[in-house]
């Protein structure tokens, strides 16, 4: 088992419900063992375990609920073990302090998880455009490819390059070049569907993966995307165009690099033919590269 994946795992709705059920059962079992073992064994760590796990995987609300449940279970167990003539004030005070400790632990674990998720997300994003970086993009593409092969979905890979980007840097400065790349990313995000993936592959080259997109739909999408990009560039006075390579797969190749390489070759063909154009091909079985 990959320990890093286990640590980073984030359950969905039903996963959180299952987590709640398991955590509640664990608290009940701990209370039962606590009662039969008496006060000879210290149970702080045992009650803390479901709170930490629930907070890490379920979030703040579930963590605080488990803290309250654990404290209530502990109080009930202590009450059952308490001699009939003993006052209740001391157990109530002890459980209040324990509840505070468990709640603080739940909040601390939740904050730690948020910090980890934020650092992981930052490591997967291009710092300038906030799109996925090459590594994260290819990892996500690999997941989509496996799903497409398994369920028979079509995929389309799009690679686009900014024509004459160096001219903008040389004449208007690198600040303008950075703003241009950020504007490209904004247009891509505005035009994509939620199921699509966009990444900055380096420099002025970007890539898209379009899920369940056939040849006609992909051709329509890329034509409108190019128009939107050109309009955005014109509004800012940036003298650039876009060369775009598009590969549509009825059955994508299992290798991410092969799929992107085909779209990349088509992009260079568009650039060498005069720039500001779209080159599209359809690959029924994900095999074969066009001549460059």
C-alpha cells in the first residue's frame, strides 16, 4: 500500500459517511473495553485515535463531533464505574477538560490537513498561470486515459503555442509577457468544461485534454477557443497569434507522452505552415504519428 496516497486520501460523500460509522463504532468499542478494564489502564490515547482519524479524513465538523462523542462516551463509562455515593462534580469537570483537549486536537489535525492539501496543490500548479504544471497535467491525463480505455470514451489532446511571443517580451517587456500568459490561462479556464484539464507545459506552450470529445465537437471547440484567444490578445494590443495541434482519439494510446506528442507534432506543422492555424487529425486506435 502506498502510504503517501493513504495520507493524502480525501473520501467523498459516501466515504465520509462510512468513516463516521466506523469511528462511532470504534468509540463504542473503546468505551466497552474501558468499562471492563476499569481505571487500571489509561485510555486518553485510545479516545484520541478516532478523533484524529475523523478530523484528518472527514474535516472539522466530523472531527468536532467525534470529540464530543468520545467525551460523552468517556463520561458515561466513568459514571458507570463511579460508586453510588460519589459526587458527580469531579467527573463532569474532568470530562469538560477532556472535551476541550479532544476538540483542540480535532482543530489542530484539521488545520494540519488543510496545510498539507494547500502545499500539495501549490506543488501541482504553475506559479504564474495557476494552471496545472507539466507533471500534474500528465498525471491527470494518465488517469483520464485509463478511464477512457476502460469505458470506451473518446479523448482529444490539444497543444497550443503562442506565435511571436518573444516579440512581446523583447518590445513590451517580460511583465507584459507574463500578463499575456496569464490572459491565455484565463481564456482557457473560461472556455473549458469542468471535465477538461488544462496545463502549462513550459514557456508559451499550453495543453488541454478534452474528455468525451469527438472530432466534430473538438473542431468546434478549438475554433471558438482560438477566436476567443485572438480577441483577448487584440484587446490588450499584443501582436500574437496561436498555432494549435489537435489529436482526437476514439481509443487513446495507453502512454500520455505518445498522445501529447501527436498533438505537439500537429502544432509544429501549423507553425511551420505559416502560424495562426489549427491542425487536427483523428486517430481511431491511437496509433501512428504524422510526418513533421
